[in-house]
């Protein structure tokens, strides 16, 4: 059996001395096999790595309302079913924790059954975005985010429903494709398509015969878009 002698020195790396031509051939074969393996790995990465990077998506957000900055939020107004003879009540206020709370009591008396709050009129111009993102803590009830496209008290609004988890902070994404036109609680016919650049007021509403006390705490409202 051929032997491999290894000589070492303090100042030089190990030197391998081959005894036969067969040993040299074996080393050459191993080197060739390692080279082929390396080439296979290289071509695998070359073929499949682009597929993993192309599929990556990033989400870009724009802060619309941060309730930790009261000066930028402005006053919100409540609009309850008293406008149609109901007796529901609600308030919208800022907290010392940098959040806002929309809370009150929904009553079904006198054919009522809703409470809402909305921001002061302003232009938001969210044309470049794809939806709204809410950071909030609720009471397990369902609410609606309403986007008004007018500066006045009445007018067309677009709304989307969302659920809450009792006493838990959650993030809710509402694509603009979910929003449906609404006017005085009805779906108007021939309403124009929703235009994110036309948003003038943002609001929350609770209805759907959810009688009793409610509480919705909001940390912030953002617009988002997904970049591919």
C-alpha cells in the first residue's frame, strides 16, 4: 500500500510527498470532483436565487394621524343617531397615553342604533397608497372606518368593516378595494369609484344593532402601499 509522508517545519506549511503516480491520480480525481461539486452549487444559486429575491415585497407607510401629537390631529366631532331621533351617545377624546378613545353607549330606542366620530375637514391626498392601516384596541365589537369625500356634514362616504379583539392591541389593514359607498346608511346607486385623493374626513362608526356600551382606543392611522 502506498504511503503518504508528511514533513512539517516551524516556518513553512505542511508539504505532502506522494510515493506513486497512483496517489497523484487520486488527488487529481478528488480535486476534479470537488470542482464539479462547486460548479453545481454555483449554477443552482444562479438559477434559483433570482426567483427568491424577485418575490420579495416591502410595505411603505405614511402617517395620517398620530394621536400622540394632538396639535396635528385637531378636533374630532361626534355624530350620533340623535340626528334622526335616537338616544345613543358617544365621546371622542385624547388620553395621557398618546392615544384616542371613541366610546359611548348605543341604544336601539326610537329606531336609533349608531354612534360615530369624524376628524375635522382637510385634504389628505392618499392617491399613491393602497389602503389604510389602523393600530387599535377594542372591545370585541365590530366597527367601520369611514372615509368622507366632502368637507360638509352630509355627503358621500366610503366605509369598510373591521373586527376587534377584546382588550388586545391589533393592527388592521383595510385595502381601498374593500370600501363601499354609503349615504345616510344606504348604498347609493351610481356612486363614483372611490378616489383616495378625495378623502376629506376620516371617521369611525359603530352600528349593526350592537346595543350597549362600547370602547375603541386608537393609537394611530396610517396609509400603506406594497412595493413589489
